[in-house]
C-alpha cells in the first residue's frame, strides 16, 4: 500500500526532498520522545541527519524481511513501531542478527527511526488508530495524559494518554464485535479470542494496542462492556472474568438471574493490534511535510511480522 498526496508523482518530482533531520523533526512533533516510557528506546537509530529522504517505509517490526522490503523498494527511511535495540547493547558487530541488520541498513543508506510508547499515547497514535479501525466514536483516553489540541482536520481534541475508550455507533453482540475486529485487522494465526457471553450486547469499548493486561484495573474503572487488546495471559484474564462473574452474581441477589458479567475480553495478536496506526502515521507525515513545502513517497508494509505461523485447534 502506498500513500502519497494527490498528484503525488508530480509533487514528488517538483518538491525539494526533505533531509532526514526534517523528517525526524516532523515525526517527533507528532510523537514527542519525552512522552515515551522511561524504559523505552525511541528516536533515530541509524542514519545521517543530512541525507535526503524521498521514500519512507512504515512497519510494525524491524525484522530482516522488513529491511529487505525497504532495500528492494529503495526506501531512504524505515519507521517502525517496535525498537530494534530496546535493551542496552555493547556491540553491533555483524556477527549478531541485530548487528547484521544495523550494518545492512547503513550499507544500503536506509535510516531507521522508532516511535514506540510515544506513538501509543499520542493524538492520532496507535490507540486511536485501533479504535477507529473497529468503528469506535466519542473517544477519550483510558488513562489520560497531557491535554492537547487536535492535529487532524475536523478531529476533536481527545488528549494524549494510554488506550482509548469509545462507543459503538450501533450496539452489537460480543460475537458480532469479534467478527468486526477479525475483518478490520490483519489476519494472523491466532485470530481473535473472546471471553464472555457471545450473545450479550456491548456498546462501550476500551482498546489498547499491544500488551494490555496490566491495565485491567483502569478498564474496570472505565465501566466498559468489552476490552480489545493483545497478549492477554491466562491468570490475569481468568481472574478478571472470575471477579466480574462473582460481582454480578452478588449484585443480583439470591435467586435472581444475573446480568452480563462485564467487561468481556477480545484478544488479538500484538502485531495486528498496532498495524492500523501505520497508515495513519504515513498519511500524517505526508501532510506535515507538505505544510513545510516538501514531500515524500510513503509505503505501509503489509508483511505479517507476527511470529506465530500456525494454530492447531
């Protein structure tokens, strides 16, 4: 998938190419590095700030296959969500698989930039893109951060923060929502896992791209009907469902029929939950650079970098 402004070929041919420093500055205005978690490693990983940038590839993971795609397409910059060097390293020798990737990027003239947890919480970031992909409206942060102004035409200022809470325009069953999620996100071996009454109605939904079971207390406090996220582990998920069932039964009283035990859980592959952001990030970069009188050609990688290759029922 390639995303460029209208009349992109003529625009790219006539406009001056931005430098890598220009592109990084535009990305960091959208996703300020200072908003990243203190354990994170974001920003420019490899590249000469003075080099011209004409083609930018967006991907979730900086894997060898994605680097191959960037080189084949002639990308000058690879922007990924996940860091290549998250933990401290003392060598990038080509005798290691990560060192070999760094060497290849430099040798081929492909810069690498990472927007991770700073993109998770941003306006127009990973959480908002996931919420939009499944049709949620009236979005607010699940865990609010700093208030901010809208950055897209016609958008409402929802503020920064972890995750998003919104509502479905038309209530649907958990089963229907699971099918909607399955159709909206990239196909993976895992698919979509559901925990809850498949025939119960849901309307208010929380979403978090990536691993989300550390936020169960915030999800419960938000009073949502369902929670869409990834990487849900057995014990946290089991305890959340047990607690919900216990509390709804206790609230119904002796002999009464308990209602739905909200929140239900919708678990998808980590890669799939974050992929919708790429298209939005690419389009935003094109627009932001156009405002500065430059432009780039962008592409969103459709390579499935989810590590799982099969699922046997």
